[in-house]
């Protein structure tokens, strides 16, 4: 599970950089048209908050996996939750086929 955790953290860091530099805004947001205008759509903030939430989820899952109090059933479900988080990158060549979940 260490591998998938490291992989996820790397992908999120890349996604964060991409989100910060690509100036993604909703249609009609003035910041999407001109760099001198302010954002009114909140989309960049929502993207950043989503990335931050995923990071915290990963930390939480790692905590559950490392805790001696975690049952085998919860451990298996936590493992599956981590695999669900990594699925958006399943088409990358460096994605481990072992992580792939059946559709
Ligand atoms: Zn905007």
C-alpha cells in the first residue's frame, strides 16, 4: 500500500501545479478571459479544496492501515478506498495493473 500512497501523493502534487498554472475558470468568469481580471467563479478555490481534501483522506487511510486497532475488514475497505482514489490515473503507463479495480 505504501507504493499506491506515494503514487497518489505525487499525482496530487502534479494535479495541484497543473490546476494552479492552467487558469481553469468557469464560462463567463472574467479571470478566464483576462489575466488582469479577478476570479468570480471560485473554481480554482474549489479545485484546491478538493485536492486538499484528498490529501487528508489519504493521511486518514494511512492512519487506519497502520493502527493495530483496525480490523481486517476495515483494513480491506481502507485498501479499496485508496484504490478508488487512484483510479483517475489508471490510463497512465506507470499505473500498476494490480491497483486496477473491476468496472
Ligand atoms: Zn474564475
